[in-house]
C-alpha cells in the first residue's frame, strides 16, 4: 500500500500523488472532458505544470511544489544547493499563493538540519499532505455550522478538492460535512473566466459527489442575488491577511460588493497568513494576455489590442461576514497578527 492509498476511505479526488519516483498531477486543464495524470520526473517539470495551470488552487499548488522538492532531493542525492535553487524556481511560479511559500520554507528548514535530506524531505512532504487532509476536514466541520438545510450557496472559481489534497478543499469540504449532518445544500457556481475553473472544475467535483448545482455566468451574480436566488456566499482564498483582507480569484470583490448590497452573508474559507498585515501587501499576479484573447484555441478579440488580466483581487475585510479556518469560525473585527 502506498502512502496515498491510506486515505482511500475518505474518497479523495487525488489531484496530486507522489510515487517516490514521480509526481502525478491530474491535469486540470483537460477537465472535465479528460481525466489524465501527468507524470513528472523532476522539479523543473513540476514548476512548469504549476505555472501553466495544470495544477492550481493554493493547497494543490503547495503539495505539488513540496513533492517537486522531494524529487529534487532524490535526483540530486540531497544536494542542498540544488534544492534551494529549485525552491526559488517554485516560489516564482505563483506569487500570490501564501501556502506555497510557507511550505517551501518549511521543507528547506527540514533539509538544512537533516543528515538524510532525500528521505527527510519526502517524509516532510507526506506530513504536509496528511495535515492538508486534516485541515480540509476541520474546515468542513467548522464551516458547516454556518449553513442551514435548504440553503442555496454561491461559490466562485474552485477552492474544492482539486485545489487541495482531494477531500474537499475549503469549500466542497463544507458541503460534504453539511450533507453528513443531513443539511441539503444547493450550489450556484460562477463560470470563472477566463480559465473557467467554476464551470470545468467545481461543477466536475460537485457532480462527482452528487450535489445539486447550477452554473451561471460571472456577470449574472447580481441578478441572482437581486431575485432572491442566493442565501449565502462561500469562497476560498489564496491568501488571508492578518486584518481579514482576502486575496482570491479576480471577481471575488465584485461578488462581495453585491452580497453587501443585498444583505447576503459573505463567508471566506482558508488559512490565515499572519505575516501579511493587510491586502495592500499582497502581490497580485498579472497573467498573459493570451489567456484572455484565446478561447478553445480561437482568438475572440481583434488583433493589436491591449489586455489587462489580474488573476486575483483583494476583498477588504469589511465585506467579509466570517472567516472559516481549521481552528474555528472568526467574525469581525479581525486581528490575526498575534
């Protein structure tokens, strides 16, 4: 039995698997049409897969990166200089993802004290995987207390199983725990342009687990709220600052504004980054114009035009009704600075 097989009773979707020789990544750019695993043999291949969105979501990116470092340690026979170089390459793939930086620094601290770098880095990566699964379950348990039987919940992008270790991330885990408690939840999902993470990934997950789900266009959020079709909002976060400001997929801020207008609770699930004092300190990743200009292999806009595509935005803490973490549910005023 492999390390990852030990979690089969939890019905993980397994976006990231480490075999000891390869990192297997479920190629999220191919979903929902094709369920295909990429077989990555070195850290450079893992970094490229992260950069090109083959794997995405804070937790899944983090796990892919630490297993990439495990490959680096194995392939280099524990060479710390090479490991640190590969760590910097991985950090530069997705600058907004807090968990990525924290986990890489953790792995490096383990390696620097180790007498068997390759073995200890692999064990540390497996420990992070186990802790991520435990975090997903705890977040689900805590978050489920905020929802009632019959609620219709709006979510944006994908912060579910594919974005973490596979149980349910920080959103689907809440819905799974609601179901365990006999609460029936209906989910409205934004398509999430331009990568369509909501349409392709979140709906794929929800269908896998048999949830009642409805796909809407990104610009239909206000209409659905205005018509009383949404009871609550639940989104994940790539980074939550100490003051409660939230970095998440671009469009989240607009949803929060609409929710505030219509007196709809706006909940955020994730992990706090106490070192980031406010959202102003969070670097927003600006991605390639081609991701906006090209859809399904075809250009959808005229040639020679300018494109601005921030992948994330910042939702100020005053729009956040509550923050759900593995340690509990927190309400304003937020002060996670310690």
